[in-house]
DNA sequence: TGTTAATAACTGACTGGTCAGTTATTAATG
DNA sequence: CATTAATAACTGACCAGTCAGTTATTAACA
């Protein structure tokens, strides 16, 4: 009796894109954009390399799609939290920074983006401009709005907004980068959560109207 | 009349290593470690690729030599500043962070290291461990010592040292990374110097004994 | 309802190009 | 003229993107 020929693959037009994106994010996270092999992405997605190109025209397009699907929704959620918030600016800022910090220290896949961008911006300027416009400027705008709200309400001392907005996120981004670079070799370091909490505490203390530092 | 055969190259055993290192740092800075071509390094050093291998056994060895020659001396200088300092811990910390910030925002070549390490640590774990041991832990140890000095003197409130040491340098590293990734595409951003100054101000204000933040 | 023609999802071998590291050879120097 | 710094051609491995061919699925028809 002739063996029934095993089914070698299935048509799954709907499910492919998401599976490919998930696989791509994992491989990009582990190896970086340039060093990631599309063969590996395909293998992880359970598909052949040719199939990748049925759904995404290039490696770069794959990356842009990832930013839109994985990063942007979180930023949009943060914007709506800010819009809905009714308490003080310090409270809102604490909430935004803490949840950003938790998100990025608990979620391996999200933590990959800062590393990917920092690492590859130089060699893929188009990707850098895309990320800057789509994510970074938008995040800075959100933070700046909260800072201004706080100054207007007399909660925060007057400040250089652009510089301070960068300082609000810098340590959180730093921890995300750390997680994807040195954390694997660093057994002594403090838990990322602790660093984030300490940052929020220190940052808000510095922002508050009151004693001068020197 | 026979043309005098032009001299095609010179023997310069002493000068080569430094010239090669300088060229390598430039190329690594511009393209990252993995994407840097040794052909480019050689060309920039005015030498052929084979010559590189007379002086350095591998691309990785080239990088380690760079860390030892370019990064370490600055760290060692900072340690001796700290040892010699006779004023308060806040003063010393301000001085260390400011000069670190100035160094890294004014010196293109030094600013390259954080980017290189963050970008390549995943794919070159041996390099990551080397940098962690040789540079990062040593820098954390220095900052921690200053923080402890400040707490002992009653200048700073008690704290989690490991977390706070990371927060002291995080924004400065962040600016170095920014400089090598997004700065080229970012016309609006504040001057790095301003961000560093603002960080030092904010950080020291947060550290000081006094009002609680909430 | 079983057979077959048409379609489109999917495969994987291949191409063209890149680059770290090697080696046979050449030329500067003492 | 022996030594060795330096060259440049070479090798082998790697990988993004392509495309001719294969197979699952659907639709038309008997």
C-alpha cells in the first residue's frame, strides 16, 4: 500500500505575516538587524525564505512593519493615558515613566528596539529617520507636554524642556540596552526594576520646586 | 633613460600600530564592528590588509587594543582625580560627571565605544565580557566609592549604590549613543553639553538630603 | 459526488557580491 | 645579500534577493 504522501505545507495566507514578524523580531533581537539571516527568520517562522518575500518586499520593510505593529501601539496607549489623566503632572509622569520602564524591562521583544536602532542607525540611515519621526519625536512630544503641564501648575521648577525630556527616558532606554548587551554577562547588577524605580524617585525629586542643589 | 623606480612603500615598524589603531577606530565608529571592512581600515592607515595581520592577529584583537589604548587611560585619570580630591563628595561627583560628559560629547572617537559595545555585545560575547571587566565595572566602582563617601559625610541620603551608580552615567552614555546614531538626522535637539549640565544639576539635586519627592 | 483544470501559496537551489583571513612574492634596509 | 616589512592576489564562507518549479486548494464540470 502506497504511503499517503505527507502534507508538506499548508496555505495560511492570513496567519503568515504575524508569524513572520514574530520570528523576525526574535532574530533581530538576538543578532541585530544587519547580522540577522533571513534564512533564520524563515526557519523560525516555519516557512521558506521565498515566502518571506511574498509578504514583505525587503528586510527593511520587515523592520518597519515591526515598529508599526509592536512599538507604536504602546506609545499610542501612553498618549491616551496622558489625555485621560486628571491628577497632578508629577503623578502622571511617575505613572508614564514607571509603566514605560516596566514594559521595557519585562518584555524582551520591546527591549530590542532601542538596541536595534542605536546599533544600526549608522548603517541604515533611512531606518533611523523613520524611527526618529515615527517613535522618538512623538515620545519626546508626550513627555514635554507633561513637563509643561507641571510647570504651569507650579509643581515643577522652570526648565529646559528638550533636555529634561531626554533625561526622563535616558536611564530607561539605558536599561533596555543593558538588558540586550551586557546583562547576560553581568551577574552582580541590580534588578532593572529597582533601577527604574530609583530613577523615577530621583528624577521627580530633582524636578520639584524647592531647595536648590548647591 | 630608465625612470628611477619610485619608492613604493617604507618600513615603519614603530609607527604602524598606532596608525592602524587610529584608522580602525574611525572605521569602527562609522560602520560598527561587524560591518567595518578591514580593507577600509588598511586603506585609511595607508597600508595593505596583510600588514594589519603583521601587527594584530584578528579583528577582535584590534578592538581590544583600542579599548586599552583609548578608553582605559581616561578612566585611570578619573580615578586619580578622585583620589586627589579634597573637597565634598558632591563637588567631586559634579566634576567627574561633567568631565566625563564633556569628554564623550566633544570627542567623536571616544563616543564611539558605548555604541560599539551596545551594538556588538550580542554577537561578540567575548568582547562584551572583556569590556565589562576592563571598563564598566571599574567605572561603577569609582562612582560607587564617591557615593559612599557622600553618604558617610552626610551629604547624600542613604541609597541603593548599584542602582544609583548606573543612573549617574546612564544619561551621559545615552547622549554618546545618540550622537552616533540619531544626531545626524536630528536638527532640533538640544546641544549635548546642555543635556549633560542639566543631568548633573538634576541628579545632584535628587541625591541631596532634604525634602522628599512626594 | 468524484474527476480534473486552474490558481496561487510555497519551496529551495542559485546568483552575484562581500569580506576575514592566508600566502606567494616583492622590495626596502642594514 | 640576508633579513623581514609589506604587498596583492587568492580562498572559502556567508547571505540578500530571485525565480523556475512544486504542491495545496478551489472551482468547474461530468
